[in-house]
């Protein structure tokens, strides 16, 4: 009889663990840009005529990087980066998509064109930082997900213990 109770408690605990995994993994921040390789454009905001650094890691073939705001650049297999010059006629304030093509897989990120020109002495560049996590990493759990998972696990373990103790008391032994 004891083996049945232990097996029931273990099964209930495993069910709780299984049900918490999809809750944590189902989070979607609107980004559907998951690739097996990582990529980055730096800086993410630049003035027309400026140079951007294009980097890739984990790609096992040549990577083609294209955008409507600069000529297509090829990053050869084994190299991690290249540069591109933004067109002088890029529209200030516009956001252009930059596409990284590695084999049959592609990922994209945005490049924003700042107002002013790099050779304009009155221009103050806009620095917004790097949009991290694009590419192979979509990153982590938040505290509410961890708390919810812990509560489900604790509740199922507590219920299993309660029901196993209650049955023992009812049958006298």
C-alpha cells in the first residue's frame, strides 16, 4: 500500500512540474526572431552616412546582411563581423530592417536613422544602447513566472502529503 501512495505522490509532483514548464516557456514579447546563430548591429541608431558594425556568431556558412539603407554585405564563414556605410539619403527618424541570412535561416533587427549628419557640428548623436537578446538568446524568466511555478510545485507536494496522511488515518494504519 505504501508503494502506491509514494507512486501517487511522485506522479502528482511530476505532473505539477510538467504543467509549470509551458507557462514559463510560453512568454512572448512580440519577438519571433529566434535563430540558431546570434547577430547584432551596432550602433542601433546612427546618422545618415555613418558606419555600422555588423556581427554574427554561430553561423556555419557565409552570412549575407542586407537592408534598404546600405549595400548588401557578406560576412565570410569564420569571421565574426563586417562594417557597412549607411546611405546619405537615408530618411532621418526612419527605422530600417536589417536582415541576417545564414544558410536557410534568417533573423532581423532594426536600425534607426538619427537626425543630422555625422559631419554636422550642430548634431548631437542619439545613443539608446544595444537591443540585447536578439538572435540566439531570448532570455530568462521573470519573478512572477518563478513564483507561480514554485507555488504550483509546493501546492501539489502539500496536497500529495495531505492525502497520503489522510488515507493512512482512515484505514487505521
